[in-house]
C-alpha cells in the first residue's frame, strides 16, 4: 500500500500519522512538502534563547481534536495554559477590558459592553429588543452587515472586527455568520428572536442550558512548553514516512489502473529536467487553496473551481524580546480595530499585541523545561536555566488585514519600527529589544466569507466521487489547529479505507 500526503503542515502530518496507525508498518507513506521545513503555520524559533512560536501560538482547548492527539502522542505533560490575565481592546481611543458576556464580540446585553461603547452605541444595543424579530435565511449572511443592522456600527468596529482580525485577519463585513459563528446561527435557527438573546443562550449563566456549577471551568486555550513545533516533530517521527522537503507537486493524474501519479519538482526546461514521478494508491491533499485548485483541475474540476474561489489574507508576526524585568501591562494583550487611530491620526500598523510573558507563565522564566533553544523542526539543545528575573520579556505584534497589501510591503526593519511605535503608544513600552524575529505568512489565512460553506460542500462532494483521494486543511472546517487536525484525521481514514478494501 502506497499513499502520498501532499503538504507537511499539521493537517498533512496528522494524516500521515493516522495512516501509519491504521495501515501498520508495511505501508509506504510519502510526505511531499514544497517548503524547506515541516510544520506549515506552526513554527517555533529561538528568540533571545527561548523557544517562541511565530505562527499559531495556541489551540482552542474546548475542541477535543488537539488535546486528544497531544495526549495520544504522549505530550500531555507538556500542555500549558494561559495565566488568566484578562485581554483588552483599543476602542474609541481608549484601551479597555474585553467584555465578558459576549460571543466573538457580540453582546448578550447592553450592560456587557457599556464600558466599550459610547452612550449612543450602548443605547443602540439596548434598542435591539424593539426591532422586529430576527429571522435568518437558509443561506449564509454577512456577519458584519447583520450586526450593524441589529446592534450598530460600534459593536462591529470596536469589538467584532478586532476579534475576527486576530483569527482570520479579515473584517466582519466580509465574513459569513454561519461559517464563522455557527453556534450563533444555530441559536437563531432554533428560535432566538434577537442577536443578544442568541448570544445569551450560548453563554454560561443561571437559567441557561450552559450553566455550570464548576468553580474552575476548563481553560479556553492551550499550548506546549518548548513550542508547538514539538507536535510537528512527534507527528513526523511517529508517522515513519518518507519526508521529502523542497519538493513541490506540480501535477496529479489518475493512472489507467485507478492509482495515482504525482509529478514532482520544478517544471522541466532545456537546462534542467523535471524530477521523477511518484506512483501511489491514494493521495491526501493538505495544501492551501491555490495549490489544491491547481492540482485538482483535471481529476476533480468542480472541487478545483470551489478552491479557486477562496480568498486569502497575508500577515506577519513581529516577536520582540525585551530586557529582563521590562514592565508589561497587567493584561495578556490588546486587540486593535481597523478604525482605531494613533495620536497622529494614522492607522495602527499592528492589529494585536500579545504580551507573551504575561499571558503564558511558562514563558516568564519559571518553567525550566522551556529553557532550551528550539529550531523550526522542534529539536532542542539545553541552555542555561533562567529565573523569571533573568528571562527576557517576550511579546509579539500581529500585522496584516485582508485587503491591505501596502503594510506588508514594508521591509522587516520598517515593520519593526512601526510595531514598536504602536507598542509605545498603547502600552508605554519603549525599551530597545535584545532580539527580534519577523515571520511573514503570505496567503496564510483563508477567508470564510458568505458562500464559504457552500464552497466546502462542493469540494467535499466532488472529492467523494473520486476513489483514493481526500483533502484536508484550514480551508475546510476552521482555521485553528484542532479543526486542521480533524480534517487530517478524517482524510486519513477515508484513504485508508480505500486502500484496505483494494488490497
């Protein structure tokens, strides 16, 4: 049995690992990755001698896929959770606490957001009860347009947009309600007559279906000490696959016997012939939408067309290591809406700051397991243990919004300068960094716009008609780590069933 996995991010490596557990040691599994390292958007690099994630920094712990896989791989002792420091948002020129009784920034009632909105904005939220009952069409609608219509512009600009910018790098007006906040849409479908009541139904509290007596609810987010590259390394090791880095796949075709032929390497020229072809029994595609559209054009044209409609956002992460004992705000970070302005009247470059050493206790120098240098593959070498007083102060600024290409055309030095200027204005931090890392993610985040769920249904319907083919990745059922793991696992089970029946 021979299976090729195209894409070496967390989706593809999950698929490769699951294929190994399902097919056993005799299966020939090949992972083809166009880049020079595994991990995709999970990348851990040393910053001032400490391992820092410069892509995704955490996973949603209330979804089961990541936690279950981490424990299955024996990494449970490396799980870490945030400190509990609260988040803040820049709203109307002030930095205020992020309201509690909200869902993706949409409030359960006016009191929940009175500190963030103006008097008029708060009154607009309270006035939703006087509007006609909310009715949702069967298809998706723009999240931003609906919230503006029901609750006013301030809720979108000061709360919803900053939160969505951190997840999708996109604005609320361009994202679909059912695609982005399916629980809210489901509450409306069940009969909630307002957005506020739909949100309230999803939040824990007396008299709700989500009420709980637990004094210490489970953490919302998690990560791994030493960085999330540890997950990538363990998946790759346990998959036992033939991993080929720097090998793009430029064509995917069915053979006459029902198997698959992958053409790899650069396009042939008069000076350099193309790389060899790879013949396999099944294929998992775990690549971004543009690559999937290209590779599926001949074998699943309907899926290729749907992938081709997916828009992408680019972003960058600027990680700063500041001198030990540099004071940080008490919060875990600050979100910044696109309409917020600096004192000079210009837009902020950063869309969010994470005060890493405040948010993650193990990054404050107290977790000796973290006093190691970790490269992009997750390999470590011991360094001198540091106490919290000796450890560098870590933080990161996120840059890049969907549709804004000008900001990311700046050089690394210019990005660092702008991010530091934002940091000085927002948090009063002016200390010169002892180390800086700029990580750019071109086309890193698919946009879940209106119609995205229909596109995904078209993709999965078309792929289901092609034996021995499966797809995975952030385009399908969520951009977070648990969702990607889920698609990789499902893809592996589909092709494993195919090759097992055919063997």
